[in-house]
């Protein structure tokens, strides 16, 4: 559960992100993510979410699906209905009845040492800087498509008190 004093980023169910994403707080993923995801706090993966790639987090609560290698400093929790495929490196692991896990596990105080190669590989991707791709379109193209018809400049017509331009 997220700490009430920390900010939280929520990526809703309509989000589909691929690339490298770094969040310096707690996060909730409800959509799809593919790539390398770094969350300094607790990452909650909702039932509707699908994660693929690599996750580095303070803690992970998985309720959705993950095909990923996970490095979580504090803990990993798989809730009922969660599905996890990959390697897990963490200080503590909790797998609820009804959760599905297939992969390798390194638990305990030396788990992060065992994950050193994964952490190094994720850090090597930092040389180009973080990148986020949300769609193949530019932001201007998305905004233009969403702009109401007849308001091409994005502004409402100025009217006098009688409703005339």
C-alpha cells in the first residue's frame, strides 16, 4: 500500500507505454507497459495491467500479469489472480492462494547481490537517457485530432453578451 506522505503516479487502463520509464515515487499501473520500469517506491500492478520487460522497484504488489524480471528491494507480493513469469530478486516474497508464478526466485538479504547483472544491464540503458513512447503520433497530432471541429486554433469564439461574435 502506498504511503500517504508520498506522491503516486497512476497510469490508467488506457495507457500503453513502451520504453524506459523512471518514477521517483509510488506508482499504479492499470494499462500495459513494455520495457524497463524503475519505481523508487511501491509499484502496484492492477488486475487489468500487463507488464513485460524488467522492473526495478522498492516493492511490488502484483495483481495483474507480468512477464518480467523483477528486482524489488523490500518485497514482492502476488495477490490472488496474479500471473508472474520471470525471475524475482527480493528481500521478501508473498504468494497468495490463486496466484500463478513460474520462474526463478532469489529471496533474502543477498538477493540484490544476485541481481547485480540485471541491475547493471538496466543501468547501461541509462546512457541514452530515459525515453517514453506513448504512441506513434506526436503530441500535436493527438491534440489536433481531439480538438472540437470548427475550433482549429483551439480557442472558443469571443462573443458579446448577446451571443454574437
